[in-house]
């Protein structure tokens, strides 16, 4: 059974196909010059994607960099680098590779939500709602980037939710998206200084919703 995000798997297939073309070109060149622009683009794209899959030791990245680092004679072992990329795809598709940055994000946002709980218990409803919304927004942005989606620096929570519930992405269900939109509205109402009529119980439920969502979407898979 194939696991993993289909966007990442598709991109791995694309980079493997491109790597095979680069490898064939380098083999025909017999140590001579190859298209340096295409080679540099392939290496950069591979490292960008491998960085999303690495465990804490960044084993895929380290191995890939080892084989694409020019020797004294200026030669790179493209075939071995391609082997690392294929291995990464195999491990990821079996669910054995860890999206390390998502694991780190999960720990960070857990701390933010603990702070929001503390604020709520001490009567700071607005601050708790703002912090919960901020944790949700940044957590979902990280998840969107891991899925290969473009995320602008000023993109807000609602557009991110729309992207993650798209049928070809499928990170969020329609039901989850509606509940998270309610959290986004609560955060906006709290942050903009207008009327804020939410009860402590509602904010507590929102915190629970955010926590459950981030634990799921930021977990390694």
C-alpha cells in the first residue's frame, strides 16, 4: 500500500525522471561538460524536497549532498545521487520517512496552545482566541508547504483552509474546514478590537478543535 502525500510522491517521480535524463547525459559526456543550469536546478529541487522528508539527522539530504559535491577533479556522482532520491521515494511511500519539520512544528504549536489555555483560565479570553488562531494559521501554513502548496507571506487563515480542503490535496475534510473557519472568525473578532461576545466555553472548544487538528495534520505519516 502506498502512503504519503500524492503531491510529494508525484514531485519525487518528476525529479527521478529528470535525474535519469541528467544521468544519461553525464554518462554520454564521459566526464566532459554537461548542462550546468539543468544540473543545478535538479540538485536544488531535489534538496528542497528531500529536506521536507528528512529525519532529524537529515540522512537523505546529507547523502544527496555527498554525491553531488564535486570532487577535486570537478566530477559529481549523479548516479549515486539518483539512487538516494529513489531510496527516499521508497521509504516515503512505505510511510517510513519522517516529515521532520512537521514534527517540530507540532511540538512548537502545542506550547502555544498551552499558553492559550493558561490565558483563558485567567480570564484573558481575547488573548487566548488570538493565540489559538495564530497557532492554527502557522500550523496549517507549514502543512500546506509540506504538501507542496504555494503559501504567500501575507496569506491569511481562510485561504489556507480552502487550499487544504481541495479534492486533490485532501488534508482537511469539508466538515473540518467549516469548524476551522469558525475558529478563524473568532480569532479575527478578537484581534480587531470590536465586539467580542464569545463565552469561555466556546473559546475552550475552539482550543480543543485547534489542538486536535494540528496533532493530526502535523503528525508524521
